[in-house]
């Protein structure tokens, strides 16, 4: 059993410690883009994950994490 998992992101593969959450992944993903986590919406394996749930959303090896601009307006 490995201590690392590899997830797929819009910017390519990312290795993280096993047991990482979406919030952890976002810290790594957005640090390069110099964006704030509140400025993006997220999905794991095609399922939307709300901001408050990111810290409790575990990631597994092979998961796909997408960050995108939230839809706003009315």
C-alpha cells in the first residue's frame, strides 16, 4: 500500500499523501494559479462538491478533480 495517491487535474497529474481531501488538493492546485479557493467551483469525478464539503471530501488514487468558474447571475 502506497503512502501517495495520484489524482488527475486540469493541470495534469498531482501526487498527494494518502488520505488527502479536496481542500488539500485545492491548496496545491491553486497555489500555482495564484487563485483563492473561494473563486472556483469544484467537482470530483464529475460530481459537484460545495465549498463547505471540501475539507471532508476524501480523495482516492485515480480521482479526477476539476476547478471551474462558478455560474452566477440571474
